[in-house]
C-alpha cells in the first residue's frame, strides 16, 4: 500500500478525526497565535508557499491571507478527511490562492526551484516524514533564495541538529519559535569553475 492509499484508508481517517478537531480547536487558538508563529517564517505578499502536512488548516488560512491574492499556497496533506476540511475552510474564507493537494510530501510532484517558502509546521518529527527523504525534496522544490521554515511543538528534540548535519540546508535564524533554513549549495548544484591557465 502506498502513502496516498493510506491517506484514503477509512480506518485511519476515522481514527484521526478527533485529532483534527483538536488541531483547530478554540483552545489551541487561545494558547497560540498562528499569525505570530507564521511571522517567524517571514511570509510576504506574492510568495509561493508549500505547506507540508497542513492538517485541518490551523496555519493554512492565516498563511494564505499573509501572502495575499498574488501569492499561491499549496496546502499538502495526506489524510482525506483533513483534505476535505481544508477545502471547506479555504472556500468558507473566500481564499482563491489556496490549492489543497492530497499527496505524500516526500514526493510533492512540484517543479524544481519554484517555492519561496516550505512550511513544516507541527510536522516534525513524524514517522511518515523521515528527514532523509523529506529534506532532499524540500531542497529540490525551494528556490535557491527560498526558506524552509520549521516549527516544532512541543519539543524540537534532535531535529534541528539532524537538519544542520544533513548538508541539505544552512541554518539562518530562529524567530517566534520558527527555525529558518536556506537550501545549501551542494557540489552538484555549484556552477562549474573553469580553472584559468597559468601564463
Ligand atoms: C501533527 S499534524 C499537524 C497539522 C498542521 N500542520 C497543524 O499544525 O495543525 C501532522 C500532519 O501531517 C500530515 N502528514 C503526515 N505525513 C505526511 C506526508 N508524508 N505527506 C503529507 N502530509 C503528511 C498528517 O496527516 C497530519 O495532518
């Protein structure tokens, strides 16, 4: 069974429905302000943004508002029940800049170097998003000056250290609890330098 099939599993969707309600509960909104956290990712009008594991949209709606009508937000999620909820929420909020995509974020299907931001909010560490496969994919889809923004709750644990050591990203800074990384220039991406001949 591949990941997308898993995302359509009736049992899994039934099991995760209560978690979806908690993720968009009033209590969560009271305890943490999604806009303040998103500001840590430096979202700006007109940006193209990939949100990995968007869940029931706690961050999706405010993020879409921050990038405005000229921006584009791809909200990627595996579970069908969350995808339905996201679609409903985006429509209710009148957001035309959100594309809800049911897909495994380990193989996004997005074009290379097209994203200004990749938001990994509340999705790390996660068994179905192993860093050794997720980081190369995020590196591939981000523009060279793009930013991978990671918000980990309740604990960051070993994840920041693993990202630094991976060689796929360079650490920029941490703002409002959000770790920001720039895609590293890797040997394979670096422009070939023609050695000048000694005269
Ligand atoms: C803990 S929830 C966080 C949801 C949301 N970001 C939030 O903070 O409210 C993690 C989400 O990642 C999704 N997810 C897990 N693995 C995924 C994958 N490989 N591709 C896409 N989404 C995935 C889960 O279905 C779940 O909705």
